[in-house]
C-alpha cells in the first residue's frame, strides 16, 4: 500500500504535514528529558522525486519544489527550519529533489542522544529502504508490521514523553474507524502522549465523521489543523488535508495560526482554499 508515499512525496499535503510535525518535535526538544517518536506508517524514509512515481504525478512541483525555489527567507522560523532540514538531509553533493526526506527523517533531524524512535512499516521492501535511510542513527528501531498493533505494544513508552504520527494511506473510508479505534486504545494506556493524525480533506463524508467522532471520543485537548488549496466542495481530487493533534504542545495552536497563512500563500498560487486551527475538545 506504500506506493502512495512515493507517489505523493513532497506534495502540498506532505509539506504541510512535515512543517507541523517538525514544530511538534521542536517543542519536545525544549526539555532535556528523552522522548519517543513512533511512526505507524513510516514509508521508505527517502524518496527520489526525479524517478517515475513522483514524475508521473508531478505533485512535488507544487509542494517542496516551490519552497526550494523561494528566493528569500521565510518569515516563520518553523518553515525556514523545515527547509533547512530538507536540504541538510540530502547530504553533500545530493539534491533534495533526489533525496527528499520522509517523516522519519524530519522527526529525527537534530535527534539528541537520549531520544528514541520506533518506525513501523507494513511493506518489507519499504522497510528495508527505511533501514538503509536510518542506518547509523542510534536508538532507532524499524519494525515490519501493523502500525496500529505496534502503537499499542509500545504505549506507554519508558520515556513517558513522545509523539506518535499516524499517517495511513486512507484507501477506504474504513481507515478512519481503524484510526479512531487505535487512538482511543493508545490514549487509554498513554493519556499524556502527543498524537498527530494526518487525514485527507475530500468531498466524501469520512473526514467530517472523523472530526465529529473525535469530539465525542473522550479524548481531551484535541486540536484540529486544516490546510486546503482548493474549495472543500471540489468534487474531484483532494483539495486539502488536516492533522488532528491530541495533547499538542503549549501555544502550538498560536504558532500554527501565525505560520499557516504564509505557507498557504506560498503553495496556493491561485489563493484558493484556506487554513484553520480549531479546538475540537478543550481541557
């Protein structure tokens, strides 16, 4: 199922996800105590956007390629930091377009000695590529298996602090149900963990049902962050995406309200769509 990672790597939704993820991880690093990063659908780690999968879609041209071509510094330090990570991850002599980092490498950028990562990938070939991508980085485990099952197996972690990224392909509407079930079970075991759930915004009803279910799920402190570059009633394609954040770091909502309009102006060239940061559930 991980064809979706290579096909959509570096697109608008990917850029949005990585800016938010990087912001969360940066907050965790502000304390000296260790934390766990757990990725339930980790992918291959590094993507060559010059190869056929990305070239067929061309989606990265409207996403990471546009930011890399931006001639000036970004106003938001979070966006500037993200682009620096993308460039640095490619390594000497390599272009970010041919060595674009996936979510695990975004989260592991600037990793401290005390921090740990568990990266779960269902596809063995993608997991092998991921192992190569993170080889040499200590305290990183790559597991071939079901991400939801591994989430429950690792909650709560010994570190007690951490962030879980849940970023499934959403090939069917039933994926929302699997996410909700796993999220509720993990939250019961680890109520202080940070959970970041990426989801698509489409004309189908799944995302609206997902947000309503979060409101009545019993979870506390649920922040809904949405980013769209087309009207949400667009009948075809994916006009945007969202990230539901459970237990977001303090003041992250304010930072996202400040930086997302800049990111939207850079990526929504015709000005379509909008951004929103709303609390679905408070304290």
